[in-house]
């Protein structure tokens, strides 16, 4: 019984270490590799991990592995260079991020892509 309780407690403790949340990119600082995002009503600044895992997801839900360069290109477009509230001219730069100890370790970005004829 004690082992079951300790195992359950360990599972809940591990789940609390990483936080996954959907955000809108507000600003991106390429020099310091920091991203300011809007979570609900508040803005929070996170550092980007050196070995960040990037996943690209299309409209149909298909996923493929991406690179930091893919996300950085979108950060520069969405991070306030195009005007508009909540991000640049390309729709606010929404992403699902996983944060651990104030550092973004994983990001899932949804791409619009072009229509295929």
C-alpha cells in the first residue's frame, strides 16, 4: 500500500514540473533568446532552451519535427514587427509551449500552409 501511495505521489510531482499552455507571442528578442507571451490576461517572458523541441502541425492535425529556425522565422514575423494587437501581421503567433523552470523546452506550432490544388 505504501509503494502504491509513493508511486502515485511521484507521478503527480512529475506532472507538476512541466507546464503546457497555449500562448500568443507578443515580443521576441533574438539577442537574449527570450520570448514575451500573453497567457490569458498577463504577459510573461521566458527564455528559450538550447535544445528546444519544435513540432509543426498542419490544419489536418498531421505533425512533423521542425527546427528552431522554423519557429524563429515565425517569431520574427509575429513578434510585433507587423503592427496589430497581440503580434504581427500574420495572426498573433499562437503556439502551444511547454515550460520547465522558466525555460521553454518544447513548442508546437500550427501552420496554415498553402492550399493544394
